[in-house]
C-alpha cells in the first residue's frame, strides 16, 4: 500500500474528513491532499509524525513498513517467542510493545511451546482487540 493509500485509509477508518485530520494533526489541508493524491511522495519526517500521531499510528505503520524489533528486546524471552519474533515478526507486523505483552502470557501456569503457537495467540489477540 502506498503512503497516499495508507493515509487515506487510516483517515477514513476514523471517519474523518481531510479538514478534521488537518485540525487534529496541525498539518494543512492542501498538504494532506497532496499526499493523498500522490503529488507529494516524500513528506518531511515532522509532517509524518504529526499525521501518524493524530491517527493513532506510528510513522512505520503510516509508511506501511513494520518497525523492526531490536535484539535487546528479544534477549529475555522464551526461545519459542524469540523465534516467532525473528522469523515471522515483520510479516505479522509485530511491534516491540506486542512482544512486551506476549512475554507475560501464561495460561494455567504454562507458556506456549512453539513459535507457531505464539503467532496464533498474537493473531487472535490482534483480531479480537484490534
């Protein structure tokens, strides 16, 4: 998905007009229109941060590029969760805060034992909780 498509999709998912996004983000309506119609392909980082923040997203999400998870965030995880994050994290758009949440999951005193199990739990939670 292009930046133009992603921005419009996120804006419309909130049922906002361009004017509403401009008001919430502090970015002018013409600037937003130029991004959404593809005339402005490389907005500044500051503008991307403002738009992403107003939309409740990260710049990486806005750019449709999942943020990578740094290795230091993976060091104290169960092996199977670490494996899931390394192998399938980007494809699943797994974020650092997702890993932080997952590492605390226990059910009846046990944790999932395979990376596929972690993926299923993550996808289930994302589907249910948004």
